[in-house]
């Protein structure tokens, strides 16, 4: 068997890292909980369309999402992506050969293409694969870096992001505050100075984002229920709004920071499950204490002030909060894995994790079929959408288990290897 054939073949079961597959499956489940709210409802509606109240089940769901899920599940998936990309370079030559780089960068380009397919064919404009493909181009140079270097670079990037996001949030908060003062002054439009008009526009946009008008909701409902052409137009334009903007730079910086950290944690044996039970317990407790404290403070402040955009500190602390909860997730899952208490849940999660790319795209395919094909869009509250997500988990877990009994790869993983290595890998499992 040639080197290319050997690398494109499936990884033997004994050589797979169950911990990585388990963490991927867990992250996929959490990502669906976050995404399905926008998949099945108004895209911009980050919060329930009512006044905050603990008597409202949807607001309880929002609180759980903000503290434990928002940003951290994507953060966990991104850590694992960094570890996976490191494994690819190690299997592809390890020392930076031309062949290794060729395979690696072809995979990045396939991810870019799959991201576009997710937006245009599966109709999910919140795709992350495109950003992962862009971010992957920056990782190859760090494949041989020491864990200390990777961690330091990651921390510096997160600190830079915190500063940039904090400064941007502070600027928007001041504009919004000035705009609110202009609105409350009731000055006629012709008497407003240009700076006052800009502040007023910023304030009105912030109010519209928190409380989408009936006209805005009706317009989006018409786009998302108006047939394939209208739906494609909505998905494409919604995606382009951020993919072609400076926000993509922020997303790439976030991803690179977490991918580098994932590479460091893999080299240190953390993601591979090589540390002690006590280590993972400490990681879980420490990560959750820091992350949940930050996210909980954000939620309390937002809740108390009706999500005013003037609360710029909530955005400035976003990266710190989600990093802490992300590490807490790692500690939790691997603690349970070490204790061997996951049972069939762990088996299903590992199967989904082995087919992470296929499972991620399958989430978009299934939800598009449900919400657009069967006309269920806009009919469920938050808990109803989460119940649908739980059913999708079970379906994907069972489907992954049945698929892997026959085949060595998920379908998307097989395509990715075919393009990356330029050779058709064996799809069916070896009888041996």
C-alpha cells in the first residue's frame, strides 16, 4: 500500500481516540440546540418575543442557553477541529512535507465548498464550515509548535478579541445612548445635526433588533415560506451579510484562537483522555465556575435592563465566559467517560462524533425538511424546538451506528478524503 493509500484508509478502531469522538458528538448535540431556535423561528430573534419572566418557559430555555450553550458548544467543536487538523498533518507526513501540506489545504478548500452547499442547498445561513475552512489556512504553520507557544498565541488572540469587541460594543453603546437622548428630545428631523441622525439611526436599529416589528417578522415569514426561490434568496443574502463583512474577520480570529488551544490541549494529552480523573474534575469545576459566573452576570444584567445595547460590558466579556464554559464541557464529558457511566448515550455520541461532518450537515438537511418541506417553520416555541432537536439526536445517533456497522466513513468524510488524497478510499468496512 502506498503512503497516500495508507493515509486515506480508515483509522483502525484500536487507534481511534474515543474521547475525541465522544466530545465531537456532545458538541454536535449542543450546537443543534442553539441553531434550531433560528432554524425554526425568526432568524434575528436571539431572545423570546416577550418580557423577561421566570414564569415563561421560553425564558428559562434562554437562560440555560446563554449560560451553558451559547458560544461554548461552538467553542468545543472548534477546539476539536484544531486537534483534528493536527492529527491530519501528523498522519500526512508529520514533518511538513509537500504531500502533507497538499492534503491539508485541499481539505480546507473542501470545507469552504461544503459551507457554501450548506447555505445554498441545505438552506442554513448560519454555517460554520466556511469559517473553519478559512481558519484552517492559518493553522498549518503552527503544527510543530510547542504547547506553550500554542497556548500563548491563543491567549493573545482572545485578549485582542476581547479588546476589539469591547471597544466596538462601547462605541455602539455610546451611540445608542446619544440616540436615545435624541429620540426623547422629540426634535423635528430637519433640526437634527448629521451626528444626531447617525446616533438616532443606531438607537432605532438597536431597538428593532431587540423587538423586531410585525412588518419585519411578516417579511421574513413570507421569504421563508414563499417557495424554494424565495427561501434560497433569503438564505444566501442572510449569509452574505456576515460572510462578506468584517464580522467574518472576528469569526476567523475566534476560530483560530480556539483551534490553537485545541492543538495545545491535544499535544498535552487533555483531549485524548490521557490525564487523570482528578484533572478532569478540576477542569470541569474550574471551567464552569469561571464561565458560568461570567455568563450568569451577563444574563442578569441583560435581563434587568431589557437587553439594552448600552450594556457594552456583556459583549466585552463574551470570549472569557464562553472559554470557561467550553473547558468545563471538556472536563464534564471526560469525567463521565473516565467513570464509564455514559452507557448507550456514550455509544451514540461516539458514533455521531466519528461522522461529525456528515452529522453536522445532516442537522441542516433534517431541519430544512421539517421546517420548509413539511411547513413546520414558525409553529414551535423554544421548548418545542428543543424537543425536536432531541428527536434529531436520537435519529442521527441510531443512523450513525447503523451506517458505521457497514461503512468505514460517513458519506461526507468519504468525500473529504477522496478529494484531499486524490484517491478513492475504501468505503465499506474491512471484514477483518
